[in-house]
């Protein structure tokens, strides 16, 4: 244990110090083909030392395991294990380059799931037994219960369902995180009762994950910090989208469809969503609340600006700078933030009840309002559906954003027909690009198409889209959703064949 | 009022008998361009006399109105108004031949919505003001509150939101329906509280719709019975699907993933869904409960067979024979049935909590597990998404059924890519055809494709589907969701062009 950080003060019962071991010895406990649950939701709160040691072992011994996490995690987990050839199946979300590449070449079976559903299905035994949970912790209580760190994800369920638990105590995570978590694991039906959250900040559970010493197979010290993800600078497109959305929300307040402090906000991961949230800093809105899965830097800005009442999230997924700022001002932020399991943060019961305004990112949207948020040209997965489906369908208002073009204009994000659909026309109230915002509520498909082309499409593609719509109207004699099936996916095919969706001469 | 049925005994305060009038006089109150909400959910519990009179007036005066209902309704409403040219916009669901034809030729704007969402959006003012609600009732209480009939749908919200209410008292509906309803209208966020239902049969509200005499503009007597829909005889395909599903559920019970009495069942409208329910009559299951939007004849069979604990529904949508049977044994059935508003019967909060097993019908499913339940060849709408999306996403187990072929084999219900998607791969746990059942839980897209082709596709199309899958695997080098975009919708195009999806010689 030379050079290992001292975690003695973080273990609540000194009798169990004997469980402290090296990452290598903990990794040696895993059996080939085991199903292993790992903590983590976005690159925060995931174990690092044990997965790195496990990857090294797998490089020598050549075996594979099935990996569950809360959502995406850092490269020390997904990247290292994938490069070692150690993952056969992966659930329920990812965003790692190497993993993505292996999924898109048929080498890893990937099960892309609604994040609220996975813990319930795990408890119901839909995926068989979980051998180990490997869990990042800030500390262990005197009873062997777990004080988590900067994300909760599916960890409570993994700990309750796994045969044994390996706890990785990360000394880069302040002990003062304790008290920020609110852990409530619903019973499975038919024994489930209402989740008693009526406001984003309501606390309904315990501040630690029930585990107990008997279940803990090993305790491993770790001093590797979360990688974090640097956020891109807020560009002009993101600023424009932020403005459109804030203007739209102001108008809804004026009409009486939203209260002065809006309704709890959810915003997806990424620079655009972060920009929208950052933009609220300078808006007229106050007393805002957030009911989301990921807290990004923009939300710290909102807290600092005195705009926030409460934030409910399952992960503190700040940039490296954001993390420093968060840890430095932990007592001030702690009072504003509740960290929940993803089964609660993403639960349709609570989302529908609170009336969440969801703001998520699209890869592409079609003229009728369907959204693809996961697959490029319908085949290659980027990340997955993640929590967007949990939020969009149950929300009060569902907003999707995307810049109107990608690849310097070679791709139009507004297409005749999405090449893959994650969010159907029924789940999309508003589409927003830097060009403008289309409020689709109460419109028929043909009305939606005209509005999306006019308000959201890039001028470069507007004529081409109008041409498709007009030809489809004619070909189908104004069917409910006019399409020419031969041409519906031709934009994507043209991009694959020629490198651009642009038609050289329309109608040919 | 010559020949009008006597409704005196159904009006709780004789002082207000002066409100009784003719259908024509009530219909004369509607203004051109009004937004009118009508009771009804499936062809039951909808007003008939006033819509028929309104249609006659519109034939002479030539104007249009916007029509909201709970879901589909009978021909006296949708059919008559459409044939008179009287509907400009229609929300949120329909299943009428004439209306469908007008929607598919661009003459009526149709807004196809999740049924649980519509009442909330109506209350929030997303669609502007509602001038009138026209509501079928069994009786009016002494305070002018409404005892509904055989469906609740969105009626409570229409009554609360409309400026004025026209009550159509239908004497074909027994007064003994009183007490069967459970009316609970949630507050809008941020004031909403948990919906306190923990068992399918829990009663949480009032047995009448709050209205009051001041809001009632007219009371109209009506003696036209609901049309009802005759159910097709249960054919061999439906019997086979019922067997596959019951076998699957038995296996889940054996594995401990479901309790002995299953979890509350939902089944969509139609003969296949009805056959599945009927099949349960002869199964080992007892103490079943149902949490659904539509009660069909099969559920009366289940009650008669002593298999049912409680049924929660928003509509009693029996065949004409079923209705006779239901009314004749009302006291016996009443104890077993709770009629709720669609905002509650279809609420994701309750569906997720109870762990509903949803069984819905697909028009087509693709090899990756996406489902089209609304549009033929991607363009012409049949009915709409209805409640299927509310149930499928929030359910514990989501099952979709379809016969493997249609039009005597000219159409394969299993296709390379759905021509329209209502339910994404993430919302479909099981696909069942008469050929067999594919349990898709925990499988990657390529694994799903192999299983669906093997278990569900018709033998006639199996080779052609395998060929598509193999070519897509090769063309994309095993991408996450292999597709050849040029060919993905070619089956539908071939059907349009040649009358069959069958390839004469594959690969050409």
C-alpha cells in the first residue's frame, strides 16, 4: 500500500480497516463473465483505481465482463476496459470514444435504455444477477453504509442488488459532500407507494446508501480526480438559441401558461444546454428551480447570481474549473442542491407532477417534429437516448435544440425524415435552432412542417426542404404526414455518397 | 319537445327544468369557429342529439368549429359533423372513416396527442379558450353537478375549462351508473400533489363532475344509444398471440419477475387485445387487476369467470351485446369497476407506480423493435397514437402484438424500418405475432433483429428480412443499428408500386 492515500479517517468503524486493500487485489475478485455495476453518472463519481487495475488484469488474462453504470463515465472505466478488450455488454448509456467505436463495429453489445427504467429492471431480475458493485465513496459510516460522492446514478440499486460491493474511497472528494444526497429507493410494484416529492428540493430519503459491512468485499483508496469535461466556449449559435428560448418562456409567463419563476428546469448535457442555462443568469426570472439529471457549470452561475431556489440532480458534472469552484464553495452550494438516484431524478411520476420544462439536444429533427438524439445517419450511435426520453415525454414543455447545420453546412439538422427516432412528434413541443424557435403545440403535421422550415431551418436548406414538402403534399394528395418514401432518407444517403446533403439542382 | 324522452326524474333540482330544451336550440348556441369540447372516449359516453342537430345547422349555415373529445367517438358526432363540413381542427384522437379521409386529404387539421397530456394542456391554455363543453350525462345532481355515463375521458377538464356547458341526458344509460365514477382532477404544476392511487381499484375523488347550475346553458334529452363496436370473432392468429403472451407471463411468474396475480394489465382497443384478455379466462392466473383506458367485452368475461379483483378504466367500450350484458348485471360489475378521467387512467405517474403490463397493437414493427401504430406506409393516418404511448413508456412490461402479415401476405408486419415511429425501440420490451414472441429486454439492436426475424416474422418474409439484415451488417461494418438507407423503406415503396412487399428475386 505504498503511496496509497490514507483513508483511515473516512472509515467509520476501525474494526473494518482490514478490508482496505489494493486496487489489484480488489480487481482480482472479479470473475470472467461477471455482471458488474459501477457507480457514476457522466464523468463524475465513478470508480477509477479498481477499473484501471481490472483493465490491466484483463490485458493479461483475456476475459470479458458485462458492465452497468448509471450513465456515461470517465475514460479510466469505459476507455481502459474497452482498450483491454474487457467488455462484452454495456448498459444503459455511454459517451466514450473507444467504447463507441467498438459498439459501432459489432464488438460490444450495447443496450441503450431510458435511464429511469434501468434500476427497476435490475431489481426485477430482467438482466440476471449482479456479482459486484464497484462504488466510489467519500466515506463509510460506522454501520458500513456508503456516503457517495458527486453522482448517485443507479448506485443505490447496484449496492442493494449486487452480491458483493467494492468501495473505492476517493480522497479528492471532500467529506463535506455528506448530507447533500437524498437516497430513496422505491419498492417494486405492486408494493410501490407515491414518491412524496412536491417541490424540486424536497428531501425524502437517507443521506447515505444502505450497505452494511457484511456486503463489503474490499475497500480501496483512490486519489485520482474525476476527469470532468471542459465545456466549449459559448458560441454565437448557442447564445442565439438561449435568447430564443428565454424570449419564448417570457411570453409563456405573460400569457399565464407559466408562473413568474417558471417551472422546474431540466437541461441535457452539453454546451448548448449549458449556454441556455447560463443565459438565464441575465434574464428577468428569479426563484428558479431545477429538476434535472446533470448539474453543469451554468447552474453554478445561476446559484451565484442568486437566481436559484433549489436544484435536484443525480450528478454534479462540472468542468475541471467548475469542480474547483464547487468544492471551494461547498457549504454555500450544498444548501441549494439535492443529489438523487436516477430512478428519482428521471422518474416520470415526479417529472409529470412538477411540470418540468425539459431542454434537450437533438442531432437532427425532421420537418414533422420527430427528433433523433442518438444515431448519425441512422446507423452509428453517438451516445444514446440517456434521460432525454424520461424527461421529454413526461414534461410540461419539451424543448429540443440543435444548431441548424453541422459540418460547415454539409449537414442540415432539419431533414425531411429523421434517420433514427428517439423522440416522436408527440414528445416535442418546441424546436429551436440559432435561426429561431418553432412552437409546435396544437399544430397538425403539415402546419408543423411549414413552421419548422420557416423558423428553424438554415436558409441554405430552406428551399430544398420546401421543395420536399411540396412534392410530398402533391404525391400523397395531402396525406396526414406527407412523405415520398423514396426520397425521405435521400438527404442522408447524399451526405454519405457526396459529403453534403445539399442538392446541386433540386428536383433531379 | 314532442316525442322527447322524459328526463324530469334525472334532474336533481326541478327549479332548473327550464334549462331543458331541444337539440336544435342547444346547437344554435354554438358560434362559428368556437372551440367545443365533447364528452366521449371510444364510441361510448359521447353526446349524440346535439352534434346531430349541429351538423344539420352547419349544412345550412356553412361554418366550422374546432372539436376536442376524450378520444374516438361515435359517428353521430365525428361522422355527422365531418360530412356537414363542420370541423376545422380535431384533437386528440379519432377513428372515424369520414374524418380519417378528410384528415388524409388535408381538409381537417388533426392533432394526434398522448391522451394523458391533453387535459393538462387544455387547463394550461395551450389551445386558447373553450367556448362550450357538450357532455353526455346520466343525471344532474341537486347542485347541478354531472353524473357521467359510460366514459369519462377528458370531460371533467372540459367542464372546468369551458365557458358554458350543454348537458345531454341520455335515458338509455341506467341511473345505476352513479357511483361507478371516481373523478379527480389534478392541479396544474407547481401546485400538483401525488395522485394517491396505490392499487388499481383505489378511489380518490368524487362520484360526479363538479359543474353547478350557473355554468349549464342547456339540458337536452336524448334516447339514442351508443353505437358500440361489434368485435370480430377471435381468429386463430389472435388465439395464437394470446397463448404466446400467457405462456410468457407464466414464465415471468416462475422466474419471480412477476407476482402470482401478475401486475395491473392494460390492453389496447381492438380484437387482438380483446382476444388476449379473453384468453386469460382459461389461464392459471387469479386475482387479476386491470389499469387501462378501455374495458372491452373480454374483461366482462374475466369478471364473470371470477378472475378479476378490480378494473380501472376511463371507458366501458363494449360491443352492443356486451353493453346489454353490462347493463343487465350492473350491480355485480359496479363493485369491480372504477371509471376515471383519462388524465388519471393514462397518467405516467400511476402507470409507473403500479407497474402496469401494457399490451397494445402495432400496425408494423421493425427488426430493431420500433413500432408504428398509426400511419399506413408512413403517410396516411389510421387513428392515432391514443393512449399507447402513455402506457408503453411508463409500463413495467410493454408488449406489442400484430399478426405477422396483412392483406393476405402482401404486407409483412415486420419490416426493415418502420415507415413511421410511435414507439421507439426503448419502449418495446416484447413483440408478439401469431408466429411467436420475442423478448427483447437487455438485447442489443442486432440481437433484437435476429430474434424478431426468427420468432415473429412470417416464414414467407423471413429470408427477405435476413437478407436485409445481412446486407446492412456488411454495408455498415456492423454499426450499432445496421441499415441501408436506400433500401430501408423500399418494402413500403414496393407495396405502393406493385401491391406487395414481396421481392421477386432478392438482392436485385
